């Protein structure tokens, strides 16, 4: 790929972690009933219910765009609207999929620098218009951690859900990196979801070390009505479902879901610590999960590019570096060294 053994442009550059791989291999014995009627899928759903300590309804989709879009579509009608932050993946990186699968539900976007939504912003957007000409607000979606790596505290989520209840809104959580937030807060998954008032969670498996797959958890089973049909119609019902679901069993039983996230978070902190003394380089956002966003002179970024480092600058407005379950601390050191060299000219 390049002279570097690893790149940190995206946490999706990583492969499949051993625990997920082994679980997939275990499931690859003989035949099993198709379309999710197999025992692996049952076990995976049960493992998730155990992890969350509640009898939620669980579904599986191939990716996060589908999981978010179908979950949001199930929470509202086409004439409703969905409140999100301006940095939300559903707004900026899903190609209109939430609007498409909801048959036109409008996203109402709250300006946000760090990607977080506040109760005030929700209140403003939900109550700004109440006439027949404007789509009725019905859902709020938050990303945990945000696209800029910021983690909502338990109190922040509770405050948002209180506002949602007051206004008759449902609360969805895009948890593409949900495990990373649990690792940061050192909390129980339940504490930042159903116990804090979240109705539906999209729990990301891909960025946590699986080949593919996101779990959709409905803490209020009534909201999942006909969800299986939505998945099928959207092309998200895997016929050989066991290969999407068995890895969840491996990840949860081994604890890899949390171990992987902790490692990725620690690598982000490592990079930060190795460059924090450089006056030319600023952090755009505090490091709270597995992302580091750097604000640095363009010529310095060009030096890094010339050294064949890959990174995005279209998210958050700076150079983004993401760390994964497989990040080698030596690679982080290599990047840090090159950043130091780029600064010194
Ligand atoms: C990666 C990501 C997703 C899912 O993206 P897919 O490419 O569709 O799997 C959703 N939300 C956030 C915040 C993400 O970072």
C-alpha cells in the first residue's frame, strides 16, 4: 500500500479480529437453517440481551448506513422529521439513505461544532414550527461517540431523553463505535442506552473488529413492528445469517468487543501524548475515543502526505487519524515521529 505498515485514515482499514474470525469459522460447520432461523443468530441475540440486561428485540444488518436508515424509518412516518446534528453520519455520509428508506422523512439539522446535540437545540428544532406545512418532529438521533470522537456522558444522554419525552420524540443512537464509548465511560452498555432513555441502538460491529455487521436493538419492542420486513425489502436480510451473527457471540463471550475498543482508544491517546507538546499542532477536539483530529498548517499536512500518510480532512475540518483493534503502537510512534519532523521543517 505504502511505505508504512499501517495507515490510520479510517478504523475500517483494519481486518477481522481473531475472536470474530474464530467464531465465524466455528459457525462454518455443516449446514444451518437460513435467513436467521439458525442457532447462531438466536445465541447472538441472546448474548446481546444479556450484555444489555434487558429483553430487547435484536436484528442484524450488513452495515451502519442500512442499520441507521431502517431504524429511523421504523420510528417515524414519511411526514415526520428526524433531528440530528450537522455532523451526523446520517446527514453527511449516508447519501440520503435515511430519507430514502423513510420515504421522505426530513432530517432537521442542528448546527454543531463538536457533533453533539443539546437539549436546547432539540427543543428549538422540535418547537420552531407546529403548523401543517412543516414536517412534524418525531425522532432525535445522536451518535455515540460523535463523528468527531466526542463521548456523551450518561447525564447528557439522560438530559436529551428527558427533552425527547417532554416533546413526544423517540431517541435513536448511532453506535457505529458504541464499544469505544463504553470503554471511555467505563460503564455498562445499559447505562448509556435504555436506562438513559434511548429507544433504539445501532451497535456497530464492523469498526469493533468484525468483517461486517451491525446489530439493531429495540429496547421498546413495539417500535420494531414489521422491522424484519423492512430489512428484507432493503436487501439487508442475510440468507446465510450465521456468518453475520456468529462473530457477535465470539466478540461478546471473549470480551473482545471491549478489549478492542480500549486498545483503539489507548492508541489515540498515545498519538496525542506523543505530539501534544508541539505548538504548531492543535487538537481540534479532545481525545475521548479512538480519533485524533489535528489542526495544523497546510504545508505540514502536505509534508505528511508526501511521506505517504493517508488521512481525511473532510470530517471535522482537520486531519483525522483513527485507531482500530489492530493498531500497532510502533506504527503510531512512526506517525508521531513524522508529525514532529514535518513541524521542524
Ligand atoms: C462508519 C459509521 C457508520 C456506518 O457506516 P457504513 O459504512 O454504512 O457501515 C455509521 N455512523 C457513523 C458515525 C460511522 O462512523
